[in-house]
């Protein structure tokens, strides 16, 4: 099981340079989890792609449904004071710290490309590239 940040989900569902890598992460570990926040971040990113890059609304609605199916049963509320403590002790956003907090609580790895999160929380956060290189 991994905590997948929202960008990893975007890479998986929106075809681009990082799609194959996200697919490889999913193949290596198909049990992805996240804080409930992932849904709002995911929808917000997708509507931006509709508005600014011409993706069709019906297409992104289908993507949302697929992603929700992938994450079903593995979405969690996080403890606010833990998130706030992580954010206060770092320069990371409270949004990012929700993913960090969940990974810490579950004792699993957070797979992210966010450089600031990777620098600040190297004990829990790992790049997709490094995740794929790790031995299970």
C-alpha cells in the first residue's frame, strides 16, 4: 500500500510524459490510498484542464469515476492537529501535509514528485522513480 499524491493520480489518468511511470507504480503496488482531500484536488486539476486545455467535460467526469473506483475504500480522514503540526514545522502546505500525515499514520510510503515534500519529509516521501527502483 502507498499513499499516492494527487499529481500521481493525474499522471495516471491524463496521458503525458509521466503516464507510463504512474502505470508502473500502479503495477508495482496497486493498493493506493489518500486523504479525502485528494478528491477535491483531483477535481480542481481536471476542471482546470477542461477550461485551459480543451479536455471535454464528459471525458474528465469519466476519469473522476475511474479514479474514485481505484481509491474506493482507501480514503481517510486525517487528524487536524497532526496536519497542522507538520505544516507549522515545515514550509509545506496543510494540503501537502495531509498526505504526509496519512502516510505516517499508516506506516507506508508517500509517492510524490513534490520537491518540497520530498526534501522536508524524506523519511516518508519518495519519488516515483525511486519507488520503482526499490526492492519489495
